[in-house]
């Protein structure tokens, strides 16, 4: 990749021999935004992310008190990072309107407060996860079946957030174009939708990712909590209370919930200097994570026929699962 703004974890440099040996045996495809993707345990990854996932599987040791946020890309990661951080640290960093002047979320982008497991294992191999304060809060896009064994076998909690696939696709489409305008300029959206519907898309297939966590949440509701971006938008306070109960964070008052909703709202976070002007260590501008923050924003970007193509695919893949996503 030539653009300097493409994050390191999408780049193909600095691979270990182990990753090189593995990828030589994997199916590969040229992808949108990424030069080459490899199918590992059913999911399409860049070489760099694959290396991060392998290292994470090998070295990450989950603790019972850990909280792992899992998403497909562009499904509410930044928002949930903020909400979970505010929630679990509310005694250390009170969120009440009067004292929130000192809150870390006012001066730090959520991505710097909550480490991205496979990204960190690729970009910062010396990062010491054991130094994170307890309970450790981390995020990943890794599929359920590929999670490090200790995540599955420990009593750590997983919060999974799913978003309507059309909004997720459109969010990623704009993110990619902003990040790498030259590389994505000549790629027609029709081709990208086709690739998405074939599952050959960064971190895809979307549906397998969602369904693995959906079934895990039904089989083990104390371990995996399934939330949706749409429910969070429609009833943020109620969902925060549900998450707090699941995490066993103690009782939380109505006012405290309202303060968290306000602190982490799109309107509030997106206007903060740190999220308007900041840059992450991997070179991405923080404003790239705040675009519209709406339900149904896909209508501005997808034609009716492309939207139908995604709907048809998802309807078929989700049939019989009991999962219905609102759009
Ligand atoms: P990531 O997986 O790369 O970290 P992620 O945060 O999941 O990205 O996705 C960004 C989307 O969340 C953007 O959606 P859009 O493109 O449809 O607008 C972004 O606007 C939205 N978003 C970010 N912060 C919030 C928030 N506080 N509330 C609601 N939506 C948000």
C-alpha cells in the first residue's frame, strides 16, 4: 500500500517467518482497501492482522476479571469502548456533570483507552497487557472460534456488538475512502457489495462472525452478551443498565446512567478537540471514527438494488437463527 494514512495493521510489512509459512498455505484474494486478504479459519484477514491474531492466540492470557468487547469493524467499537470505559471506571472517574471535567474520555480518544488486541500484538509486540488496571478492558474483531483459548475457558466476559450490515458496510466504505482515497478511487461500490455478499471482505463473512457470537450468547448468556448498535441508539440508558448487570458492576443509579449516555454520545464525543484534531499512533485521524453515527444512514450511499442484494444475502444466512436485525 502506498498511502501513508493506512493503519499499520492493514499493512503487509514486518511479517514473521511463522506468518509467512502459514499464509503460503491459505486461500487468498485481492481485496478492497487491502492489497491481499487471506482466509484463516473461515475469515478473511490482511497478513498483518493475521499475524496479530496468531500472536494473540499464542500469548494472550485472559483473566477471570477481563472484559472483552467484540465487534465486526464499524459496528460500534468506538462508542462501546467509551461506554464500557466510563461504566467500569465510574468510581475512579466519576461521570457526573460537575466532575466530568477531569474525565479521561474528554482528553483521550476511546481507542487509546481500550487496546485493540490483534492490532497491539502486530504493532506493539512489547506492550504489556498484564500492566493494564483491573478489570482489564480490551477489544477485538477476532471470531468466536478463533479467540485465544484462555478467553473461552476463563470466566472473563464478552460484550458483542452487532450493527445492521448495510450501515456497517457503508461506514467501512467511507472510512476506507477517507483513509486511502487513491487506492480505493477506482473500485466500484457494486464490486465491493458483491465481495461483501460473498463474505470476501475484511474480517468477513459478516454473518458468520455475528452468528458465532449470537449462538455463543444463547448457549452461555453469563459469558457472552449480545447487543446491537440499533438498540443502543434507541434506548442507550436501558442498554447500559443491561450491560452493567451482565458485567456485575454493582448498582448504578438513573442519574449516573444519564451522565454516561451524555458523555459518550456521538454529539458530545465527536465535538471534543481530541476526537476532531487528534491522530492515533498508527496514523489514523481520530475524526475518521466519527462520521454520522446514525441508523439507516446507508440510504445516502447504497442504491435500492445494492441494498436489496445485501438484504437478500443476510436474510438467507440468518434464516432459522432466531436473530433479526432492524435496519
Ligand atoms: P472501528 O471498528 O474501526 O473501531 P467503529 O467505531 O465500530 O469503527 O465504527 C465507526 C462508526 O461508529 C461510525 O459510523 P458511521 O460511519 O455510520 O457514521 C461512527 O460515526 C459511529 N460512532 C462513533 N462514535 C459513536 C457514538 N458515540 N455514538 C454512535 N455512533 C458512533
